[in-house]
C-alpha cells in the first residue's frame, strides 16, 4: 500500500500544533482538555480518479501529482478534535 503522504510530505514541511503535543500545550492555558481521535479513509480505484481528487487542492497548495501506483490506492487520515475548558 502506498502512503498518501508520498504525495503531500513535501508540501507540509513545517512543524505543527499536532494531536500528539497539543493536549499538553493546551493544559498550560486551560483547566480541562480532552482529545478525541478522528479517522477517515478513502480509496481511489485508478490514478485518474486520484488525480481528479488532488486537482481540487491546486488553488490552495499548488499542483500535486498522483502516484504511479499500485491501485487501488488507499489512504487513512488520522486527526483529532480537541475540547478544552478554561478554569474559572
């Protein structure tokens, strides 16, 4: 299986406030912090369908090229949702 990151790794070359370090950082300013995992999956049957998907992001981050294969191409995206409450 080919990682979708093979397409996007070069675009996101900065350090981010991420799911791993963000709860600790938020606890400096909030009394209560909760992290929820958010997982999505997608699959493209052909390179052409993957390319059409990537073309939708061209205005935002520039042109991307779908990998040669193998297809179907599966991608899993792991994010998180953070909920925080300020102490009174």
